[in-house]
C-alpha cells in the first residue's frame, strides 16, 4: 500500500509518498510559486534535497509532474500504484469530526465551510479537484485540522456572544493543528508506555503558528486557537489574542479597512511586529545573545503567554501527567522550553537541562527532557502530520 499525501496552498503544493502500514516516508516534495515566476520543485529523497526550476501554471499542472517524478525515482510504475490520496483540509466546521472519503457532498461542504477559512479551504479544495480530474478512479480522503477538537464541550467552544450568532453564522471556537496534536499525543504516550486515555496531557504545537491543546481521556477538551488561527499566544506573524476593542480603535486612528486590519493582525504582528527584522525564533535567539532588548522582550512575552495557557489547562485537567513540545520552536527552541518549564517547578516539574539543550541542536527524535523523579513527564516529540493523514485515511479505507 502506497499513499500520496497532499497539502495544497495558494501558490504551493506539498506532497509526500508514504507507506501507512510501515509508517514510513518514501519521498517528500513541494511545488512552490505555482502560477508565478521562478517556480520550482523541491524534492527530499534518500537524505538528499534537490531543487529543480520548472514552469508550474496551476495545481493541476503539478499532478503529472508528481507522477513523472515518482516514475523517474522508480518508486511507482504508473498512477495505479498509488492506493489512495489523502488531503489536508484546514476547516471541517461542525460537520466533520473524522476523516472521510471525498465525494461530491464533501466537496460541496468544504466549499460551503470556506467562509470560515477563506485563506485555506479554497486552496485545499483546488488540490482535491485537480486530483479528481486527473486521477478519477483513485480514492481520495479528507483529513480535517479541526476534527480532533470536535470533542470540546460548548462551555469551551462558545464565546460570550448572543447565541443567535452561533446558530446563524456558526461563530465558535474550532481550533486547529488537530492532526498534529492527535499524532504527537498518541505516539508520545506509546513512547513512554503509558495508557493514552488515562493521562492528562497538554500538547504545545509551536511553529510559526502556535496552538496548545488540553487532552483528557484521549480527547481534546480545550485548545487555544479559535474561530480562526489568530487566537492564542502571539506567533510568528500573528498577534494572538488581543482586546477586541483594539480593532475599531486601530481602524479609527489609522483609517484602514476591516480587511486591512485582518491582514495586519495575521501577517504583520507577533514576533515580526515587535522585532521588525524577522519572524523567525532562531533570529530572535541570536539577537538575544547579543543583548538585543526587543529580542529578549519577544522571548519573555512568548514564554509567559504559553505558560498562561498551560496553567489554565492544568487547572481544567485537574493535574498534568505529560507535557509535549512539537513543531519548529517546540523541537528546536530549547531556550523557550527551558523558560516555560521553569514556571512549573512549583508543581514538581523537573527539567533535565542537559537533555533539553541537546548540545543546542534541534531534537529530531522523541526525547524525554524531564528528570526521572519529575512529577510531570516532559517530552519533545517531532510532529508528522503527513503520516497522521496517511494513517487515518488507511484506517478509514
């Protein structure tokens, strides 16, 4: 069994060829700058990375190039060797709480839900439609980022707004990164040989986008992202949660439109907004070592905001057994992990600073970074959303 996993964006299409039974990646790649000048294909295979400039007019144009590439690498003989295609879809609304085989109804639903995720769902759908046209006989499965969080109680997903707005417009917290939170929480508990459904877990997905998830009895009970991925701690370019009154105040003072404010909060704030020169935490760390005050401010703000969510979720869980760090910052930012964990020494969390620092290199394999006597196990577990999509889709089929 070989699966092709697709993550389709506005001007990019990521793909991975995966054996879901063996739970192994065969090859990964990305078509970037689709429909633009200087487009290219980047392939990672056999621990080698190859970048090839090529003209890519559309998402549909990528499909034959994927097939041709896989043939050249002798990974498939033809498209029939691909058992199924799994798609990452960002928003499933309240309709989908698990993976589903894509048919015309699913396509219509994804299109309808696009009003809740206008920056993501239309591009996810473009990939689905392109593959439907090119490989009509190959089963396609949608795996939704929001699905894992559909177990939240209404006391956690409703906002303090009139209920009519929820009923009419479905304004509520949905949460994102669900595929990642599910993958790392399930696999981390297997790694430490503890029962998944008996642990109180907080998963910290910390990359350019940041979200935390409280998991109890194997289910998401609360998460930091909301109606959109803008809610939660500050992120690479997103402001995170702010006083809502800032928005009309900003519009009045700067004379910008609602659309411009939305773009500003999503693309010009967070780490980038404060530091100005970069949104990358690695750049922040390098500047902090040189004594840059704005860099130190960024690190302190980020750590304290994440600590706030962990404290909140620990109270909701009535304790904490396992704290997981994953994604770019979670796997690479030992200095962020150290600052965050220091705030929870009062409840018996003991960090092993040597293991955490890992010679100041990214942690690329599951690593327990708490001491043996720690009352909370802390683990860095690299996420693999493509593999989780392949696993869910193969189980469904």
